[in-house]
């Protein structure tokens, strides 16, 4: 399969690429790194990616930003970061990409544990995570041409504890390897409309 991994140079994406690259043709994509660059917050950039990279069987999105800000201080503008990036950025990869992917292809998006197990400063990211989850459940029943769609919702990963450990006090982090397996299951399996909650 030809698999486009967006966020391929990140903590999760790197491990996903390692798992897939021996069996598949993987195109690693970042905003400023990887084989190809895209900005998921730009519709034009996403369209260009699908025009430039042909014959795609699967798209994995292991990216999407959000502001970590306490709710009383969360401004409308700051909340828009998660809307533009984690929520609409990923959804636009599907809305646009459905017209480009090969038949029987797949999309795998990323949400996160905060939608189910809230933490301080997490409202904006949780909003995007819940939106992604609802979209995936619903889009799965309407995608044409045998296209499938799933969502991976990771707990904080052990390899990111230096960055996020302070936010996730009392959470038992999971190995990134286990999270990466869920992306492999989504791409190589037959399921659709699923949210893989990798919480323990
Ligand atoms: N790490 C965790 O513990 C954890 C837990 C739960 C959920 N998640 C979610 O999993 C996803 C990946 O997390 P991560 O920690 O692996 O991320 P990360 O290490 O920060 O890496 C982010 C990746 O996304 C790319 N990227 C950034 N902005 C982009 C844009 N506008 N367009 C396209 N690509 C862009 C980066 O490429 P460049 O470096 O080239 O910009 C990089 O490859 C995020 O949605 C995150 O919320 C992570």
C-alpha cells in the first residue's frame, strides 16, 4: 500500500512509520520536515498535497495542535487553534482526500484521552478530540468506494512524559509502540468507524 503519514516526524508518527515502512511505501509528511510538507490548517495546502502525491491507499494523521490554557483564560482566538488544526485540519484531510484516495483506502485520525478523562487546561483539545470522534463514527457510514475511517485516541505516551507529564499527573502512560499498533490495525485491518482508545 502507499501510505501517507502526516505528523510522521512526531513522537507517535515516527513509530507508526517504523512499523509500516518494511511492508508498505510510506510517504512521511510534516509541516517543515519529512519527504513532503503540508500545513493541515490550510485547505490549499491539503489540496496541493493530494494533487502532488498520487495513488494513495491510506492517510494517517498523527498531528493536530491545540492550546493548553485554563478555561477562565481561554480566549476565543486561542480556542480557534484547536478548531483550525486538530479538528478542521484533520477533518479537511478527509473531506478533500475522499475524492483522491484509491478505492478501499482508509483514513486514520488522532484524538486523545482528554475527551474521556479530563485534565486541567484540556478543554480546547478535548473539544477537538470529541469532534473528531463523532465525525469518524458518522463519516464511516457515508464514505464511498469502500473507503474506511478510524480514530486513534491515545493516552499520554511514555516517550512524551518529559513534555506532557506535568499535565497528566496520576495517569499511567502507555508505550508509543502500543499506540502505533492501533494505526497499523486501522490501515491493515477491515474495521471502520472505530475509535481505538489506547488508555492502558
Ligand atoms: N504525545 C502524546 O502523548 C499524545 C497523547 C494523546 C494524543 N496525542 C495526539 O497525537 C498527535 C501527535 O502527537 P505527537 O506528540 O506525536 O506530536 P509531535 O511530537 O508534536 O509531532 C507533531 C508532528 O506533526 C507535524 N505537524 C505540526 N504541525 C503541522 C501542520 N500544521 N501540518 C502538518 N503537520 C504538522 C510535525 O511536523 P514538523 O515538525 O515538520 O512541524 C510533527 O511531525 C497530536 O494530535 C496529539 O494531540 C499525543
